[in-house]
C-alpha cells in the first residue's frame, strides 16, 4: 500500500512540474479587421495566465504565450467564443456572433470581400 501511495505522489508531482509557465501555441480565430484584432486579443488576455496574445488579420493566426499552471487552451477559447469569434473547430453562439460590430461579420462573404487587402494596423 505504501508503495502505491508513493507512486501516486510521484506521478502527481511529475505532472505538476511538467506544466509550462511560458507555453507557446497558436490557433486559428476567425475575424476580418482591426476591431476584430482588438476584441480577440482582449478576450485572450483577460484569461488569467495569458501573458501575450497577438492575432494576425491576414492569416487569422492567434499566437499565445500562457502559464499552463493557471489556464489552458479550452479556457482561452471559451473567452474568444464568448465575444463572438469562431475558434478552429468551435463556433461562437449566434447570440455572441450577433454582438460583434456589423463590419466584423466574418461569416458574411460580402464583408470578407470588403476587408480583402487591408493591413493589420487596425484599418
């Protein structure tokens, strides 16, 4: 019994120390403009443990640095979904999507076409 408890404690300790304080990852987040960029980055940063969030308007790639001891990707994705942006294979609710500014309706092809060629400087 003592051996089983020792192994259990060792496993828990290993898992705890294996978490990264500066985990880096990227994920795809839908959006079309500088207002989307601001909204996506703010939603990410407000997640406790996120240190950096930079979203690229052209590629739709969100680059993250976060503390795995304080948060995880699911929590970050939930905050982004809550402000109306689709994340990789998850879709924001219609209510959340409808809350974004009319020029940010990234599911509308005409809106996407209007934003084609914009730089990611917020224009």
